[in-house]
């Protein structure tokens, strides 16, 4: 008897593995595995969600018009050059779908966001992985792989899962080296954690017809449960994404919450300041553990990637932290079996996970 068989390029996909919230035995843990905002979300955004409850029977605005207008006003960009999606994940997939297919190349940087690989393989494109530079983006390595088949280049900036940042000059140099028919995608999911909010990336997209910027409300805005992302670029690029995106892809409540979150600049500033303070503190704590072989990668995001190069392995520390009540991110599937990505949490969570880790390291040499 025959059965349906998936296409070989779909079979080759390794499904996305989200950060855990529970231990293997079902215990609820302190979750430092998904880079969520430890301060929650804006009270105004939470109120907007509740206010839209009575409208559940009606489809949402399919164009997310009010949200796009609010984004345009905040970032001084044309609302007609914005498309919203079910998180930035949907938009990354749509970009690959719209601009690449069998025989084309999609390039991303080693240790980049795992969704890039999935998005590329869905289209039957060739997946090309560029070598990293100190766990971050190496522009020369990327450009060396560009050829007449290259259609999309994905760059997370700041990068997930390593937290590295590629400066404006290097991003401009990368763009200048790409052919005009290749789309440069600058994934700025963590852009709001930058002090200057990454405006140069928006300028690059404003002045060139082959650059797309993706962002999300899941991180600093604390709306991860609502899955709201947005993308900015040339009208032709946005038209392509609108052709292939799902209709009604952002909920009515989600649109309202996002608009309220944008308006609450005090919450965003407080979240950025909290993150900077405790990221610096945690980086200093990890540096003090260098005698145990720990090395922290400098981060511009709301997490730290910590490498374990001593007697205690990342895997041992990962499991031991679960036993202590903390879940972090171990990523052997992305070639980072020697590292743990740890989200910046509340003060209590940050101090607690460091105390637990010191205990683990002392017990494991």
C-alpha cells in the first residue's frame, strides 16, 4: 500500500524547536530560554487586548491599517511600505517563498536564526551557510558565496542566538556587494534593544529596492503570545509579500495591543534600561567564572551566549540548571553544543540563576 510522501526538500527540514518552559519530568521552571521580556508588556497593551474581546466574531482588518499607520508615524516611514505578519517568522518565510525556488541560493550566517534554514528549505532552494567571525556576521565570507543564483541573504542584527552585532558600515558594505536581484533581509527582532534603535537599517531600505527590514512585537514589547511582526521595504517587495501572506493574519486584539505598545514609550525605555543594566551585571558575573572555562560572547540583545570550555560541559550545566529550577537554551542542533543562551530575566531570576550556576560549577570541577 502506498502512502503520501513529502517532497524531499521538506523531509530535509529539521522542525523548529522552541525554548522549553518545563523540565523533562513536567516541572514548571523559571523560563530563561525564549528571550521574552521579564517585565511583561505595557499595561496599555494589556488593556487594549481586553477591550477588543467583544469583537471576536468579526474578522480583523486584513491590512492591519491602523497598526501600519502607527508604525509609519513612529519610524517616519511610509505606511504603504509596511506589511504585518504572524510574528516576523511568517514574514521571513514569505520572503523566501516570494524570491527563491528550486535552483536558487539562500545564504545565511552560521549560528544564525534557525528559521532561515526552514524558510529556505520550504522553497526547495539551496541552503548556503557562510562561516562566522567570532560567532557573528562575516561580511567578506558572505560576499564570497554570492553568485548568479543568490536570491536572498538573511542577516539577524543583533544576531540570535549569539547576540553579536554587525555595524552600519559593514552592513552597507554587504549591501553594496550584492547584485540588484538579491534581497538583503535585515532581521531586527532585537533592534529596539540597541540604543539608537537601528535607524540606519531603515534608511538602507528606504533608499534601495532590494532591502527588507523585519521586526517583531514579541521581544521588547512583550507581546509574544499575540504573534505580531512587521516588515518594511520597497513597494515592489511589499506587494510580493502581500500576494503570498495569509489573509487576516494579525488578530484584531493583537493589532490594538501593538498600537498601544508603540505609544507607551516609557515602558520600552524602562525595558531597554533594565536589560542593559542586568546584561552588564550578568556578563561581569560570567567573566568572574573564567577560571571554570566560561566565556561570554558580547551581546547587543536581551540574552547572553555563554561558552563552556572547562571541565563542566554546557550539557551538564543545562541539565543541572533544570534540576535547580531554571530552563535555559542549549543548542547542539545549531552547532552550539558547547554553549548556553540565557535570557536576561528579573533581578531575582538573574541572581538566582547565577547562584545556581556557581553551585553547579563548584560541584563539577
